[in-house]
């Protein structure tokens, strides 16, 4: 039982460390606002003509700065975070510009983070307030769970 706990803890800590290290290259060191700091390719993706679902967060979102990082949000409040082949199931909820992520693993508490949506561009701020941009994947890019 302890080895299972330590294995899950090691996976979670590795993922958290990777996110922290990789977000050091985020847009947050810019004096521009988050919307003006968005790269050109993200702006083009946000202007896509795809019709979003009733809940605009539902779908798959691929990180701009972290290769292989994908959030999947389902309409029922479940989802997953995929990072370099590691799948972490989660539950989520949103309210007042905040997203609460509860990873479904033993011993992990919820994370409450600021987020915003601008068309097909999702920004989830990490625990340090750094911007992390995710582009909505189109239907042809979406991979099954």
C-alpha cells in the first residue's frame, strides 16, 4: 500500500515540477496584458470558425509551451490531464473566474486556479500566477480518451 502511495506521489510531484519549470518561460514576465501577450498562432486559433459546445470549456486543450500537455474537460465535470504520456484523471468545476481541479489520486487535494477563455484560447494561471495558454484542439485533432 505504501509503495502505491509513494508511486502516485512521485508521479504527481514530477508532473507538478515539470509544470513549474516549464511555465518559467510563460508570458507572465511581459508588461503586456494577458490578451496582448498571446502569440500570433494562438490568436489565429482563437479566430477559428469552429462552433464551441454549450459549455465553452468542454473539449481538449493543448498547451502552447509544454509539448505533450493536454487537458480534456467533459460536460459531466470529469476529465484528464495528459503530460508526456502520463494520464491523470480529474474532476473540475468553475466559478467566478476560477477553476477547481481535483486529481483523482490518493492524497491529492484540490487546486483552485484563475482561468479565462477567449474563444479557442484557454489561459490557466499556475499557483505562481504565471499564464499557461492552451489552444482548443479541432475535431480532427482530438484523440480518444
